[in-house]
C-alpha cells in the first residue's frame, strides 16, 4: 500500500503536465474554432442574403409575367366567345332568310311560325346552354328558346337589377345599325340570381324583327379559369419550383402536390401560422403583390420547408397566385464557397492539433521514463486488487448482461408491487426515470378497464394468483406508458421462492405492432367481404349478395305461401347524361338515384346495383300482386321530383320489368332473366313505364338469341357478302366511288339487309368481328379492281361505334392495308355523327390518327346530331353526307330544303366535300345540283349491287349515264 505522500508525488508527476497540455490545447482550439466559425457564418450569411434577394426578384418577375399572360389570354378568350355568339346569330339569320325566301307569298305570321319551329329547339355551345330569342322592334317577344312564358309579352320597359332597360337599349342600337354586340344581366326560370350575359343581336328587316342570342359571362370565365389552372399546374421552375394558387375561400387551384387541388386549405397551420389564410388576406389587400416568409406545409422531398414567396391577386378570378423558393435550396448557390471556408477552418484546426500532439508526445515520453520506476509499485498494487475482486466483477458483468442489457423487458414483483426493472422496460414504457416504474402495481400502469371489459385491478390480482399457484403464467396485457400512450405487452410471470420471501420475475415483450397487424387483418377481411357483396360506387348490394337474398326470400315465400317481386330497373337515356356532363357527374347522379330508390322501399326489401345504370329491386314478403303494384307506384312516384346536380336539374325516368315468384319462375336466375326481358320490352315501348313479364316476351328474347347464334355461324360459314352502291359526280357524269354495304346470305331467308340483324350485332361484340371482315374484304376487292385497271375511285366503309371504341382499330387498319396491298388514299371511313359526339375529345384524337394514315373521313347522317356545329370546325374530316331524311322530302318541305342548302353552304365554307345520299327522283337530283352539291348516291342512279355487277358498271359507265 502506497503512503499518502508517495501517492501525492505520483499524481503530481504523472497527471499535472498532461492536464496542463490538454487545458492549453482546449483553450487555443476553442478560440481558433470560434473565430473561424464566426468568419464562416458571416460569409455564409452574406451569400444567403444575396441569394434571397435574387430569388425575390425572380419570383416577382415570374408572377408578373404570368399575370400579364393570363390577362392577355382572358381578353383573347372573351373575343373568341363574342365571335362564336355572332356566328351562331348569323347562322340563325341565314336560316330565317332561307325560310322567308321559300315562303315569301305566305302571311307574315305563317312565316314567323315556320322560323320559330326551326330555331326554338336549337341548342349550342359545349354545354348546350345556347338558345335563340326573337323580338319585334316594339319590344314584343316573338320567340324565346328557354322561357316560353315570355312569348307575346312586351318587354320594352324590362329592367335588370341595375336598373338598365335591356330591350330599350337593344332596339336603340338596332335602329342605328343592323347588328351589334352588347352585355346585360338576365335571369332564366331556373336561375336564382341575375347573371351577366354577353350577347349579339341582328335586325331582320323583311319581317321587322331581330334575332338575339348570348352567353353567360360566368361560363366564359369558368373556361378561362380552367385554362389558366392548366397553365399553373404545368408551370415548373428549376427542380422544385411551382406555382401555387388559391381562391378567396381557400380552395386549392394549383399546387406542387397535385393531390391537394380542389381541397380547402384555409385552416392549414404550419409553425403556428395560418399560411393559406395569410396568403389570401394579403393578396386581397395588396393589389401590386407582396413577399411573405413562412414555413411551408409541403416540400417535394420533405426537407427544410422554410420558404419565401411573392404573392399577387387576380381580382377578376378572386384568386391569389404566388411562387417562391425553399431556402434550403440556397445551399446549391454557394456550395463551393462553403467548401472553401470549411477547408480553411479544418486546415487551421488540423495544424493546431498537430502541434499540440507533438508537445504532448514529448511530455508523454518524459512521463514514460518516470512511470517505469513507479510501475513495479503500481503493478503489485493492481495485481492484489484484481485477485481479490475478479470473481465479483465477473458475477456483476454476467448479471448486467442478463438483466440490464436484455432485449426483453424484466420486472421484479414483490407482494404485488414492482421493485426493480431493466432498461428495456424503461424504453418500453417511455420514461428515463426508473422511479416512475418502481413501487407501482400492474393496474397502476394500465387503463381502468381491459379490452374484455374486466377491471385492470381485479384482473391483475387474478394473474398474480395464477402465477403463484402454477409457478409460471403467460398472458397478454393492455398497458399504459408513462406518456399516456397505450400498448400491448406479452408477460411471462414466474414465481421464485427466496430466503427473504417470494419474488415474481416478469419477462415482458412489446406486441403492439403484432396486435395492430391482427386488428388490421380483421378490418381488411371485413372490408373485403363488404366489397365482394356490395357495389363500390353506391354501396348497394351487388349481384352476389342479391343472389343470396333472392334465394333466401324465395324459400321464405314458399314456406309462408306468399309471393315476391323482382323489379329490373334501367335508367332511361342515362348515357346522354354521361356524355354531356362527364362520367364523374354521372357517378354522383347514380349515388343520388340509389339513395332515393332505397328511401322509397320498405326495410324488408332490397335495392341492388348490377352494373352501369341497371338496378334490381327485390320486394320480399308480399301477400299478393297488389302489394307489388303498390311498391312499384311508390318507386315511380319518388322519381317525379327532378334530380338536382350542381346548377342542373334532371327529370329522370325508368324502364321497369317485373317478374313474380312463383308464377314467372322458381329459380333465382329465371326470375332475374324474365324481369330483364320485361325491362327491354318497356324500353322498346318508348321507356318511362313498367311491364310485367309474359311468355310472348320470352319468345322475342329467344328469337333475338337465335339471330345472335346464327350470326356466329354466318361468320364461320362465310355467309356475309359486300354490295356496293355507286357515288356519282353530276357535273362530270362519272362514278367517283362506292359505299360498301353489308348483306347476309341467310341459309333459309335468302339475301337479308342489315336492318334484320345489325342492331343485334351492335349489342354484342360481334359487330367488331363483322366490321373487321368487311374492312379486309373491301380492301382486297378494291386492290383487285385497281390491278385490273378499272379505276373504281374511293370506297366508303361504315365504322360502327364499338369499332371506334376498340383500342386495336388503328393497328388493325395498318395490318389490313399492308396485307391487302390496298392504298390508304382509296379508303374513306364513314362514321355516324352521333358516335363522334359521344366523346368529342377522344373522337378528334382518333380521327386525326386516321388522317395521318392517309384515310379520308366522312360524317354519315349529318344534320341529325345535337352539337355538330360547335365541334365541326375541330373535326379532321373530308366529307359531309346529307342524311337521306332531309333529301326524301325535298319536293314538299321548304324546311328540309333550307336545311339541305345550309349544310351544303356550311360544307363548302369549311372546304369539305358534300354528298347527298338517298336521292331517288329527278326533282331531288336537280335541287341538290342547283344548290351547289355535285355528288349524289341513291336509287336515281343505281341500287347496291354485287362485285361482279360493279365490274360491268365500271367498264360500261359511259353507256349508262
């Protein structure tokens, strides 16, 4: 044992120099690092200030340029809308003039009635909101396309809510000039408030009238907003820069995270700041714009979100827009400077460390010499201590390894109280102080009740008693951590008998994640079962659940001697709603329809959705057919009230087919099939009705299925044949082409026209196979004729709606042209107008692809659609075919003559070829030719003929004309 004096000497010699060196090194190093860091921070801050200033200038320039672009684009779109309105009024004026010229000998009132019959039902613009109004120059309403109640009334003194005399001002303008464009406020019967209209009027002097039409300014503004929104969403700056925009209500117009578009973010808080609210309020108050510093709620890569933005309002939209930069990105601007400063600081510190190490090494060398003399004394002392304490240290190390460092939590329990725990328990229960887990019971660290509803206190005593009795007890427990969060633990409680009493050793594991996974699996299983049995859109039972309920209901009805009804409900003309408003609006309307149907039936009944707009209503437990009648009438009555969707209201009707158990079938599938048959019968009888099933309907269905079955055989047995009807140029007297027309050489019925079978083929996928066969057959035939030097011109091939919807039509066309050797310029695709109008955007894209291949495109049945005038200028077509419904009555109908002449003028004005089909008489031919149309097709020249007759016709056409 060293004496106290020697111990002091050893400490003085060994430690004092080392401490002095370390203290000197620490002081110098701290001073140098502090100075270097100050220089580094000042330089870095100056670079940041320059970057922020430059970022502000860039952000303001971007927003100012964007708003200038928006203002110019808005002006252009407004001018385009005014030109479109003026064009529609000029078209109406042309129709009025044609009718007047055709009927100049009739009384004025008769002529006006004919004009009204043509113009009153016309709707235009993309949403069909446009209509015509006609007044005399005294202010009397002669016709109003939207509000018939105004007709006959004098509106000369009618004022809008601003006190402006609408028609007095209009008439004053028209007395000075023949046409003009103006604006006024108007309210139709369906409007709740006055809305500003931009309109155009034109004076019709022959009848002392003027024609007027307009467009609501808010619809124009909506279009401008949508186009502006597209620009904002597609504008990017650098790696993370984007344009954000909100309306004054806080709804998101544009954002870097496109999933936020349409959501209201007025209450978004970041760093205790209502960011969006401050942006909107600041935009309203600062017309010229302002800068704003804030912590953004979003960053594309979720790094530092501190941001500075320039914000400026768009008052006419009631929007605020802005852009800025995340300040984290400024590091990229001065990264090299930062590296240089860091390198300088690190070099200084490294030199200082090196010098200090050299000094320390010298001192340590001296200390090493001194320590050699003291080593023997220290070694003997150390060996003595190690020998005495080796066993104690080894035991302590084992205990700490097994107890304190165990991955499992360990708790020691005595007489119901925890007396010790390891680190894993502290981590599991989220505390850094062991005392919070000592001298407490298991119930103290648990909610009042366990998930099974039992008291935590009573259940913990029960667990202790089982462990005491059995020696070991394993159980799961719902516990509460020290921060209040709840967790699941697995406990293995072992009872150990010791000299000082009984100790319970608890091995604990956190199983919260496993429990959460088990609970999630239960929820997913329940959700999956619901999705299997219910319609995703409406939440109604689907076919699977309906089949089960129908089967059970039939068993119950059979047991109780009752009847049940199956109503197959189809929403009339629902496809038109989808085409006009879009599928999203159609889905919303389907939900409203489903809800109203549910509210109109009894609790014991079931409404199920099969697909699209088809529903099944199961009427359970009916005493007789009278109960079914009552339920049907209640359902129909519930549809009398219009359905409202946004600003639109719709009168929805249903076609309902009804089958009754057990009269119409004793199997669920039979009842559903017969109700379906009855529903189609109701649709065939002009819809909006209900029909009960009978055997005659079944016979019709069987005939339908028989024809469909025969069509399959016809394709396989090659029973189809193509006939060709020539198209003639009246000026040259030559055949310029043919229209390919399908015929079925039926085994028993002989040659059958398409009217017998084509509608059945269109209801199935057969129309695609048949149409593809026609395309291949016609291409091969025309290649053969051209090889023979017959020069048949172009051939028009009719393309069905389902062919247009096929994703393989383009590739099939390319393959057929290649395999047949037919040239694209010989082919003209003939498409019915109504198919183009189903989805105009998709149709325009598809037709452009056809034109890129070199194929010509003609619109068949032109003039029978609803929106053709609005989209005609956008369609990449080459020919208009005047529908034969306008040609057949040309000799007796001045209206049909006016329409035919208008279509011819319209086609010529757009640079399109115009052909009149269905020309059967000399008078029809002469009128068509005199009106400026040189191409015709019809019986006046030839019926459709087979391929052999075509060859003869082409060789001898000079003798036939």
